[in-house]
C-alpha cells in the first residue's frame, strides 16, 4: 500500500508578463522567437507532448525541487491545461473570422489549486497530456495565410495575433520542459 499524499502547499504565484518572449530570446530556456516559424508548431507540440509523457515515468515525479516550485507532475498537469487553453484561444481567433476577439481570463495558479495537481495520478496525466498536445498540434496546423495575422486581446490588454499566440504558447511549453530539467529543451 502506498503512503498517503501530503499537500505540498501552493506554488509561488507567477505574475510576470511573459509577452517579452515575442521580441527577444529567453535567457533561461533558450527559446528564440526569431528562430521559429508557425509552421513548426504542430511538430514541436507533438515532440513536447512525448517528452512530458516520458517525464511522468520518473521516480521523483512528485518531488518538488524547492519550496513553492512545482514538481514534474504539477508542471505536466499545468502544460496539459495550457494546451487546452491555448487551443481554445486559437479556435476563438479563427472563429472570429478576422475580427478582434478578447480572451477570457485564465488564472493558472487558481487552476492548479482547484484541480490539486499534486494529487494527480501520473498514468492518467500521461494519457491526458498526450491527448491535449495532439489536439493542440492539430489546431495549430489549421491556420494559413492571412489567418496568422488575425487579432486578439488578452484580458489584461496584451495584443496577440494567431502568429504571436503560437510563439507565446511554444515558449511556455519549452520553458516548462526546461523547468523540469529536460536537457533537450
């Protein structure tokens, strides 16, 4: 019989505005928006999905590297949800037909607490993350031509297009691979 799970407490909230990654490389994970094209998104997402699924097999999948820092399991639950949110946002842009759309607010920290990421079953999350990345990859393979420039606003007023949303999403996925120690991030 396994030991009961103990709530590790909340992670340190991330209130940074990461939109700067659209204009310059990330010194932490090495993401460079100028080095990627949106056509790369489906293959990059599928590859990342496999890497997160593999990371769930680690013996220390539940271990937090420091107080307030998510475990590999928690980061993987987060990126699963990010895939769903970002897929939904791209679909909202495409459904808008070129008219400005506004994204609803998504509080990632509240979601982590509400869904109790730390309690998740890694085997269940492996299936979920694989499905979420595949659905996102399929969605990000849909836009073409002028659709990439269709506009959107985030609830905080940050401006996006389908193109910049894609790059922002790809950074988030890559950065969290770096967070979990994926040396190929």
